[in-house]
């Protein structure tokens, strides 16, 4: 024997019928907090801020960075190796 029920209700009505909590206020609060954190982190994506974060203050000028990159490749800056 097979029995089929078709229930036409909204998600809110189904939630109340099954005794489940309404999590919409919590979701809104969490989304607001997530949006605030993402907005804060986007400010840190500024190129100048990233360079200051990634490289020590001793390497702020371009020539120091160039020397470091050449040093990593095993090439001396004064001539060929």
C-alpha cells in the first residue's frame, strides 16, 4: 500500500509545524558580521599596504627588491656570475 501526501505550505509554516527554530535573525547577524570583516580585509588589499606587509621595511625601495630577486636567482648585481 502506498500513500502520498501533498502539502502546500511556505518554509516558515513547515518550520513552525515541525517545531524548528527560526534562524533568519541569526543568519542576518552573521551575514552582517561577515560583510564587515570582508570590507575590512578589502582595505588591506591596497597595493601599498600589501608591499609593506610582505616586505620588511629595509626593502621598501625598488633597488633593494631587485637585488633580492637577482640574489634568489643566483645572479650578482655587479655583473655576470
